[in-house]
C-alpha cells in the first residue's frame, strides 16, 4: 500500500539513549533472578518477559511511527522548490524510526524470544516475527547504508512529485494528462501528453539505480537475498512461490486478456481511423501505463462522468463516506477532513503535492488521512472508494485486541482489496439506480457493463503480476543493469500487455520510473493483482451468500450484514494468518475461480465479436 516513509542520516543522542535503555531492559529480562521463587509453570516467566518487552516496543513503535508519518505527510503534501528543511525533518524522523526498529537490542530480544516460541502465545509470536520483519529493512548492523537509503528515498520522492511536467512548454498536472488520454481523439495530442508524462523518468533513473543497490544491501544484512525477497516474505512466501502465483494469475486471465487486447486493437483503430496495429501503441490507451482501459467503454444512457461532473469533488467524497456508513461503518473522524489533502493544489499554489492517491494511518489509531487530487469523474469515484477502503480498514483494526505492530492488513493484498471491492459494487446498476446516479428506465447492456469491469480488473493482472512484478524481480533479484532498464521494461510491456511505445525509447529514458510505486512502494505491486483475485472471492460470497443477488447486479448499499462481513475480515488486522483467515471466512483458499466465473459470459461475447479478427498475442503465455 502506498504510504511513504522518509528518513535520513541524523545523529540522534536521544535515540541512542532510548536504544541503550531497551538494551538494558532486555538484558535485565534475560538475567536469571535467583531470589525469585521457583516458577510452577516455566512458561509463565518467559510469557511475562515477552509481554513486557512487547508492551514497551509497541509504545515506542507508535510514537516513532507517528513522527515519521507526520514528517512524510508534510513532504508529500507540501513540496516547495528550494525547501531543504522539510526533507531534512522527514529524514530525521525516519532515521529515528529506523534506528529503533532496526536496533540490535530489538533484533536480539525478538530472536531470543522466538527461540522459545513454543512457550509463547500465537499473538506474541506474530508480534515478534513482525518486529524482526520490520527490522529487516533497517538493520543497525547495515550501518550507514540505512541512512543512505533513507536519504535516497526522500530525494526520489521530491524529484518525482516536485517535477514540473511540461506540455507545449506549459506546466501540466497529472489530472490534465489523464484528461487528454481519456478524451482526446487526436493522436498527435495524445502522443505529446503520453511523452510528457514519461519525462520525469529521466530525472529518476540515477536515483532508482542507487536505490536498487541500497535496498538490496540493507536487507541483505539480516539474511534476505535481496529487496524483492524481503517484500515477498511478508506473505510467508519465497520469491519462487510468489513468481509462480503471479504466473498462474496471468495464465488464468490470459485467454480473456487476449480477447480484450484484440477487441481494443480493432476498436481503437476505428476510433482513430488508423490501420489495425499489431500491438497497442501506448498513447492510444486511456491510461499512462495501460494498466486499466475502462475508459474505452461508454455505456449508453449511463454516462457516469456526465452525472458526476456537476456534483463536484466534495460530493464524491461525501457520497463515498455515506456508502461505507450505510454498511454500518462509523463516520470518519472530523480530523480526517481537517487534516487530509483531498483536492488538487490550486493552479497558482506555490507548492506541489504528490499526485498519486494514498491513505495514511499516521498514529496507528484514529489519525487517518488521505492524500488525493479528487475531481468529479468516474476515475476518481473509484479511487475515493479505494482509499476509503484503506481508511476503514485502519479504523477497524485500531482496537484494543490488535497491538500496534500488527495494525496492518491480514496481508497487503487484503488491504488493497477492500476499497476496490466497494469500487466494483459502486459501479453496478442496482446500486447506481438506488443512489440516483442512473435512471431506472435506462436499458443498459449488461455485456457492456461487464466489458467495462473487465477493462479495469482483468487488464490490471498482466500489468501488475506480469510487467511490474517481473521488472522489479529482475531489478532487485537479478541486479538488472542500469543500461537495460528501458529495454527490459518495453520487452515486458510487449510480452504481458501487448503494448508498444509510439517511438523508440532508448536508455536515456526510464519509463518504469514514471510509475510511482517503482520509486516509493518498491517490490510490492503484485499486491494489486492478488487483491483483484481476492476481491472477486469476497464479492461472490457477499452476492451469493449474503445478498442472494446476481454478482453482476448487486446493491450493497445499506446492508449491515455486508458491513459485518467486511468488518470481520478487517478487525483482526495482522493478528491472523492470511490463509487461515480466508479459509475461516470464505471456506476456500485464494483462487481465481470466482473472478473467472464472474467474467465467463464475457468470453463467449468477445469470441463472437472478435470472429475473423487476427489475434496477435500468443494463445498461452
Ligand atoms: O496505487 C493505487 C492506489 C493507491 S494504494 C490508488 N492503485 C494502483 C495504481 O494506481 O497503480 C490502485 C490500483 C492499482
Ligand atoms: Zn491502495
């Protein structure tokens, strides 16, 4: 999930005192006190010792996490050219967080207790394992490397979001670029907008190369093979296991993706009055990375963009919250609206902000915020619901049963799935009619609606589990050389998405780095593909078991039982094992079956539409 942590090299005396104090406490814990009476249950003592270590850790963790998140929040919401103080503060706060989470005493203490794991409670073990995992990216034994990485990450964020994108010599926002790619039929304008959006990559290439080394080196100090290995281990998987899961996801969706690809080539060639291309030119698509193409479908009589436009961005936020409240979730705390940065910076603002949407859990409790640039259109309607899914997940597991260090999703994909699930539900006709966003009289074509959903949820799979995952795998696990970044990127784009650039893209560019996550949410993008698989499992359960409605035409609005089911998934946070949690709540393992079932009517339709057309992607991948 996108939440950015930034840090730097700071020599902090206070921090060192704290570390010593933790070390002293740990030493005291381990010392055998001969004056104490003999314990009847030998486990009681170690359980109590672990509890006291964990409670001190959790308290400090929350404090330092908050400081680091606050400083990172400012860095991402208020980027001013020439301001060095904000970055410095962010680096300092992140350094303190890193020094604590990666301290030798915390590592030693958790290793010591974990050696006795049979004696401890599952909740204690889970916390200790997470503490060790958190230490993995900041180990003190890596010395100066952690400081260098923190500094390099801060710099990369500033370069990415402080970058002035120019179109025809004039500054242009991400929303404006997206607007051109969503609406223009002029290929020249489209190409210029697409090319403008990639310029930032050039300035990020050296930084990415530096981070490639530093991320690998820091995690290697605690025994991880590389940074990709480290991020994947959060799922309890090896690199190979994760790559196999991704391969399976892509393979299972491939026949449908291949039909969508064929359909898109012919449809767009007609739209732009061009020959049908063998591969899709990147600037023909309605998204800068070709990661979702739902804009290619206009459902007759149900133009949501047109309906939302006059209502305004604030209305979208408020309706998003209403939807969650109708399911039985609480109102957002007032501080959410006071402290969030929800709308684009004014045109004449003397600062820039991170243009990518994210949700933040600043104090691991009720200080929840979102960073967005909401405009009243369909794309932002989905994004608002996505981000609110994170926010409500944060609020649900911020309960006394969940220790600070486990205030995370059951896994990262669960976290991504919640809001995207609500986004799916919020696009279905019965919901839209209920909410007055579509007239009940409109005869919508169910197949077209299904197409729009496939162009979003299916199209993301080869992009997320293919291009992004394999690129980052090769970057970190295979040390992809800097002079092969762009070549590798476009090789993968062609293989997995069937997308090619409008013109040759040499190594002076770094098109991968135009994607936020490559810079500040590294080696985790498979989360989104897995979340799509999971969310169709959740949706199928909700539609068939709770609502007793056709999964293609549901209305979640106002149903407290749906809310209760979601809360049950959310409330334990990371205190549970994600696989067991799925089995307990759905009675099944992670599987693409629900997603394939959902889209199966579309396959027949597309086969007919594409009859006689040439498919240029291979039958299997
Ligand atoms: O980054 C996001 C969210 C924030 S966690 C807006 N998403 C991915 C992306 O935009 O690349 C949601 C879908 C995929
Ligand atoms: Zn997200």
